[in-house]
């Protein structure tokens, strides 16, 4: 029995829609048909159509395969790379440097 997941938040749904639209534009700019990209990605045309629509049921592997077929696989490595908020939180948790204890000397 498949696990049920919660519906994506509206912002996530919009982001997936934008991602799908961007992938479709990238395919069209390269003058590749949906059938060609689907075959190169190892999926059916309906699955590619779901990717390009930003369907939330599409797997990350499917997205990665489409990126690879379009020559954009390197873009996947950019996700989360520049985490400004995370770095600020990390810096705030570190605080100012503590003074180091002087080394102990033998008796």
C-alpha cells in the first residue's frame, strides 16, 4: 500500500510549476521533441508531460533525468548551495571566540 504524503504548500506548488515551465522552455529552445527527451530520460511522454507541468507526484529522479537529457544536470548541484540563512544562523550560534585555556605544565 503506497504511503500518503501531504499536499504541497501553495508556494511549493508554484515553485514546481515554474521549474516545469523552465524545463519545457529549455527543451523547446533546443528544438527537442517531447518524445526525444522522454526517450533520453528513460520515461514515457505522459511522465515528461507531468514533469513539465510541475506535477507534485513526479520523483526527483525523473526531474534529474530530464535535466541530464537537456544537458543541465549540473544545475541540480546548485540547489541549496548558497544557503545565506543557514550560514547566518550558524555564525550566530558560534558567537564570539572563547579564550583558550593556557597549556598545563608538569609538576
